[in-house]
């Protein structure tokens, strides 16, 4: 927030983008809804406009607007697909569109609706009675695959690396895919593995300072926000069991925020 204010940010604002079937790398959002907010706000409920499709894709941003109407983004959510719920009359079979309502928190959009199934799909919130739940217990020692010195060296030599000085960074997939070389996935998958090693950092989703951490980027709209406390190295790579038929390449964007 302080950096945005230093750049002239005045009005704190929430923006909701309709990105239904839109490739944000090459296309603009179909619609933008803007809401002025108080800086102390924790949550805001807003109406979600639905279309004739069976779903809508939305993305939320928070930031500041300058006096000359420039938008200074502070944070951006992942895109969320919200199913358009329908209610059918048993006699006339008339379909009625039920407008959704969205709850915007610090880093999530969730649908509020009468359908437990649709809400679970949209938000990942699952409660007992809605489904069958199984819990997998992962032991920190017994279920941890250990890398020896030779394997660590091999990983470092294989990966693309970048030194990160102290500061705040946002890491995301800019373009491209990882190609498995399989007929079942000819277009590849926008997916990459990240290893941050060599100095103390915080993954802002966990906010725990650690000497090293692992993460993934799944899709072109997912981001990893890192607070680098000590100079460290970011390693970006893929893992596969057979690489001879792999194809394609992927570009990862590493943005350092102004302090």
C-alpha cells in the first residue's frame, strides 16, 4: 500500500473483471466493476452479473486510483469460475437464472448460493454430509523424499535460476506450457515447479520465515508472492519420468515490487 501511495494512489478500490473465456495475455476483460472501499475493510459482498452461459469467470484486484485515473494494482486473485445456478419449475419447466453474490476477501472470491454442490466446487469449502471425505496424513519425516548432495547439485544445474535480493516479489507464468510429449495432452500444461533456497524467505500465503521452500504455479493466472528476507536463489524447473519426447517452453515472470 505504501508503495502505491508513493506513486500517487488516492482512492482505495476493488475491481472485478469478467474474464469469461478470455485469454488475459492477449485479450481484455469483457466487463469491469469498480467499487470504492475503505482501507480498513476486511470483506465486501457485491452482486455478480451472470450471462447466458452456464458459468462466468471472475478475477478480483485491489489497488489505488491516482488523480489522473491511473490504476495501481496491489494484489490480484486467481480467476474463479462461478457456475450459473438454475431452478426448474416442475410443471412448466421454466428455467430461471439465479444471480450469484460474491464475497471478496483478502485473496479469495467465493460464491454465496443455496447450492452446496456448486459452492463446494467454486470455493473448495466442503462440509461433512455433502460428500465422502478421506484424510491423508503426511508425516514430515516418513513421507519426505530426501535429496542428497549430488541430487541437489543436479537440480541446481538443471533448473533456470535467479538471485533474489531482499524485497517483495510476485512470480507467475507469463506464457508457454510444459509439453509431456503425450497424445493425451498435445498442447502441454501451464505448470512449473519452484524451489527457493539459500536465504530466509516468506511465502506470503503461509507467512512463515523459512530457509528454503518449494512451490508450484498451476495455470497462467496463479501467482506466488515472496518476501525475501535474505538474499536467496529461485530455481524454476520441471520433473518428469521420461524427457526424450518433451517439448515446448514456459516463461516465468519475476516482478520485484518497489519498496
